[in-house]
DNA sequence: GCCGTTTTCGGCCCGACTGTTTTCAGTCG
């Protein structure tokens, strides 16, 4: 997927245009488009192929042409031209906190600095001090920033942010005067990875809170320390921002700090058109506060239905809210079972009984055991004989009455490089749920992988396509696959797409879930649990499903057993 | 460069903090 490349190029152009300084708003338009594409989820090449680039918020005719040019030729003329005029390695310098376009311009024009290396040299030789607006503190900040840029402070998996957030909340709660603590930002929007943690606090003792906050255990660096806004970097690298607001502004603050930025800009523009002004302090007509204490009152005062945080990406949710057409999002309580789980019969850590006991504690109505199959030797995949033995075992479990829920017989079969499955049809037809997944040759061409997947899901025994893009967040990008063709084939064959809930997978992602829904496909939210604790990952799948605008009816494992079975292929 | 219950031109969200300044520009979210 080239989405990230396009994002980087547009961001680079935004900075270069800002350095050029001819038009104040053009760079903003480029950044906006970049953000919009960054949060797409869907493959931008697929969108371009449909000729729908201008359907992306913030992308008009001119940017669509540039993106097209990049996808076709690998370069954008205007960008090459800009790079010639201003040979600053924007992407390198932009990674330094506190250094923006104006600083880059100053450094380039006065000292000829174009990259991290030449900047570091200039700092060491003491050339920076004396430049207009640069004092010792700025030099120190840049010096530290160079190290940070080199270290590359990345994003954090949503699941990994949970314990950090809990720790912060517990510490802040102890501080005198604190009345309310809420985590906003991308964490509240349940994005698959988060860049920082935004904490909103209502307190009677703002100064005391901020002093305590910047001295919390684990704080490595204080980036800002004011009476209403402070910012630190933890030793773990993650940045935490705290905002203090009066109780009367709590709802407005929550709305504002939950974002996303594009969602906020859009809502504020609507407020403006109604003669109102919206900030984190409230919604105002002149000096009079119209709303502010409650978040939902902000939305209703500007004519919008309440928008769930997971939808706040300015991807059509505001228009839907105006027309009372928002989806009624799926919730964890709707889930009646898990259709993709492992045991120690393949590469799981727990026995089948241990997994079933744990699943039963979740009051599931059904639960499917789906261990790997033989060609995945690294996972000790099961042979046909072993699967047959496991089928008898599960039959016995079901008749024993030991577990109230129905135990379903399944397998996660391997899609071989020729598109065949590694288990015979005779065995597959005896299973209740067959999930087919790609685990090998992920670097094949797009055409080869797409052919392979499409061939596999046309096998009439396949019910679910497992983790359809194979990505591992922050580790491995998705394999090249034409999802449109896969969705088309799945629709024709009645195959269900998996939303794998593992925090590193969350595959399909939000944008692709929406695309799958457009194709009329049903989704199965599964944990792919390899140990008891991972059964709890179901919540992350549900978060992602919500970001993909899914309702309970779109997800097969929200249906009662009999209806769910009917939704599977015959 | 984008965009439209003020529309195809003329707008473009809003505020906090910092460092370097005597009133503000730059950066960030």
C-alpha cells in the first residue's frame, strides 16, 4: 500500500510551500489532505483506480492529479521543482520537536543547513546562537531534539497504552483537589496506534496538580509546564499532555481534546456559520455560553446528533449526524462467541479444556476451536488424522454438558502458494467453521496473492478469510492484495471477512471494514487467541469495528447460534 | 489548494506555551 508514501510526500510539500511562503493557506490544504489519507485505511491505489480520489476529504482536482502522477510515475513534478528550489531534507528536520518550517528556513538561508548532520555540526560549532530569535535555550532544545529525531519516537499500540493510562490516572487521582480525570485524544477514539496520551482534568487546585504531574515517576522530560496545559515525555518515550479546565468547560474540553483535528475544524466551522464560536472552553454566542458542561450538548447546539468518539475522523460522520443517519455502533456486549481460537494442539499455550473454561466465563453461546493445519509446521499444524481425532473429542465435549456453550469444530487452514488448501475437502466438510489464512510467501506480487486468496475462498468449505491483509502493526506491513477483487469474490461465494482482534493485527482495519460493508459482506470479530488471556482481546476488535462504522447486524458472531450457522456457507 | 443551508469567489478553528521579545512569532495539538 502506498498510502504512507503519499502522506509523506504531501507533508513534505506542505512544509516546502510554507518555507517558500507565497500562500498561507496552500500548505494547510496539503497537510489536511495528508492527514486525511493517513487515516484512510483503504488502499489509495484502489481509490485512484476507481477515479475517486477527489472523494477523499481535502483532496480536490489539483491534488488528485498530483497523487495520480505519483502513483503512475513515482514522482510529482511540483515536488521535484520545490526540492530544487529549497534543498532542505524536510522529513529529517521535521522530526525535531520545536523545529518547524520557519526555523528550517532561518537555518537554511543563514547557515545553509539542509539535514540533521549539517544541523548537528552547526550546533557543535556554536553557529546557531545569534541568529534572529535564537537564544541559548532554543539551541539546547534543538540539540536534544536531534537526538530524539535520531531515536525515532514512534507510536504505541492501543493495547499497550491501556496500562500506561491506568497508571497515570491512578497517580493523578491521589492529588488533592482532583475531581475528574478523563483520557481524550486518539486513545478515546480507539485508534489502533496512538501518538500521545491526552489527559483532561477538572480540579480545584490547578497549580498543585501541574506541579505534581511534571514530577510524576517515569517522567523523563518536561516539554511544557503552565497553569492549564503541561506536557511531559515519559521514559518509555510516550508523550503525555494534561489540560486543566473548569467544570463548566468540561464537555467542551472533552469534545475538543478528543479530536480528531479535522473533525474539530469541521464542527467549529458549522458553529461559526450559526454565529457561534466553539473552543475548549465552550460554545459561545458573544460572551454568553450556550453549552460547555456536557459534551453531547455541544453537538446538539450546533444541530448534530451525538457522535461516538470512534467516528470522529471527519469521514462523513458529521454529515450523517446532520441527517440523523449515524450507525448504531456494535458493542462488546453484543458478542455471543469467538470463532477463531487456538489450543496447545497447535501453537497455543493452553489446553482445549482451559480455553473452554475461560470462554465459558465470558458467557459465550458458542466457541470455535480452530488450530493451525499441517503446512504451518512452525506452529505444529494438525494433520487430517489429528483434526479427525479433535472432531471426536469436541463431539464428546458437547454431549458431556460440561460447558453450556456449543463448542464448534474448526480449523485455520493454510492457503498454499497455488491457492489450494492444505487439508482435504473430505475433512473440511466435517468442520463447522473453516477459516482460511495466508501465512507464507507474503512477498509475492499483488496479482499472485490476490489470485491465491480468491482461489482459496472459492473452495465451498471455506467460511471465513482470516486476517485478510496479514499486517502486524509497527512491525510488518500488509501483503500486496487487491481487496476489491477479494471482496467481490467473497460476495459471490458467501465468504465472511475476519476482523482479527489481536492488538498487532486489527485486520481488517477501519477503512477496509467500511469498504467490506459497502460490498455487503459480513464480518466475524475473532480473537485468534493463543492463550487464555488473549480471549480478552475481543474488546480491541470491537473498538476497531466501531471505527469501521459496523453495527451488530454486520457482525456474524453477534447472532444467536442457529442464525449464525445459517450465515455460514452451506 | 479546498470548499459551499452566507457559495464558484473569498473565506479558511482556536488557544496555550515558549523563547525571545518589549508585543509577538513559531510551534503544537
